[in-house]
C-alpha cells in the first residue's frame, strides 16, 4: 500500500472511533430531539450540519497551520485550547438548559380544578398548561437551539485529524488532502447520524410517559454531563 492509502485507512478508523467513543458527538442531538419533539429528518439535518462545522474548522486550521510552517505539535496545542472552549460551552449550555427545564417542569406541574354545575353536581379534572399560552418566544428558542449547538461544534476540534491532513499538505499533495478530508468528514458525519438514529428510535422504547414534563431538564443535564466528560474525563 502507498502512503496515501495507509493514511486513508487510518482516516476511516480514526473518524469512526473518534466519533463513536465521543458521546458528545451524538447524545446532545438525541436528547434535544426528544425534548423538542423534532422529527428524525430535522434531527439528522441538524446533526449533519453540526458535523460539517465540527470537521471543517479543524481542516481549515490544520491547513492554515501547515501553510505558515506550524508543526503538528503546535497546531494540536491550539486545538487543545479550542477543545477546552468547546467543552465549557457545552457544559454551560447544558447547565443553563437544565435550569430552564427544571423551572419549566415546576411551572407545568399538573394541578386539579374543581367544577360545580347548576344541578349541584361537581367534578374535578387534572390538567397542565403545557399546550397553553404559547408565545413567540417558544419559536425563537426552537430556532436558537440548533444554532447554539452548531457554534459549539464549530468550536470543537478534531485533534485526531490534524496529522492525517498535514502529512499530504507537507508533500503538497492536493488530491491527498482532499481525499483525507472528505473521507474523514464523511465517516464522522455518517457515524454521528447513525448513532443519533439509533438513539432516536431507542428512546421510543423507554417509558417516558411520566417524565415528559422533565424532558428539557433531562436533556440539559445530559448535555451538561457531555461537557463535563470532555473537560474532566478527556472524552
């Protein structure tokens, strides 16, 4: 096998393992999809868009670094800083969303009303305000959430891809750069979408009926833990 073929094989393996062993690549989309009631199509579009931003940022930085003579170590050091920023962004986004979800679940607590009729009969019924008082702010937050995830994923680096891209860049092998970047990106995004699809359908088998009003808090907590795993567990 030629050097470029070895690099391409390494790119496939690295992209798959990097994604599947990094729960932050798919858990946020799975839980936000459940909390927000997104369709699978919308969920995958958001996932793919964030995946493109995730790999594109590192490709650009890797090539720019190679172009001005930076070595792999220097670029990876810069990517590590980006990784810390992305981890904190994910952590804070998840924490904020969790707090908002807790507040929303308390506000939406089921309560009972007593009704009296003219004939003297009375009855009670339980209801929530979940589907009442819908304001424009709800639609604003629906649009804001995907953009927040996209920005976080653009910040998030693919350190493992840097040496794979730089090697053909140093040899001025344009075809090699394109092949590695496309293959790594395709495998990464495909793995993200496959994991999200599995999680999307997997959640349907779990008994969430009595937890629906807590889903925003659960989603925020899950994303917060993903950020924690990046910051303190090195995932």
